[in-house]
C-alpha cells in the first residue's frame, strides 16, 4: 500500500502545481483590479453622469424640435399661400396678355380708310383715375395710342 499511497501523493502534487500557478495569476489580476478600482469607480461615475445629462437633454431636445417644426410649418403655410397668390397673378397676367395681344392684332388689322378717320385717343373713356388702372390697362392704352 505504500506504493499506492505514494502514487496518489504524486498525482496530488502534480495536480497542485498547475493549481498554484493558476492561483498566483489570479491573485496578480485581482491585485491589479484592486489597484484600478478607483479609476474604474471614476469611469462608472462619469458614465452615470453622462447618462443623466443625456436623459435630461431629451425633453429639451423634444421641445426644441416641436418649436422648430411649428416654425417650419408656419413657413411652409406662408410659402403655399404665396405660391397660390403667384399662380393666380400669373393666370390673370396671361389672360390680360392674351386680351392685349388680341386687341393689338385687331388694331393692326383695322386700317383707316380715307372715309373713316381714326378715333382720337382723347375720345377714349377717361373715367378711371390713372392710379387705379392696372398695369395691363395702361399697356393697352399705350398700344392703342401707338396705333394712330
């Protein structure tokens, strides 16, 4: 039995050597962790602080976003109204230009004969004040005056 006991003791010694090496390394790493515990605590503290600031910034960011979106919607609405006004003005200008073109072409086609005297411009109705006339009316009058 002595040899069996010796064999078991040898096996235990062989197994204890890697265990001792492992425990030594583990102890070394634990000492490093203990030494860096303060810096790790500071790191965790700064991470918590950054998280807190981010959480507090979210409502402010939402508020700013809502305010900006309201302003942007207001600008969009104003732009839409301006677009509608410009479309209307453009359509009116096109209609007036067509009418003016028709009057000018009709005026060119009317050539005064020796029996028919041209109508003097002064005989055109002057009921409306010059300031109240639209641009198209003033252009029409200029065109009619240039025909004589």
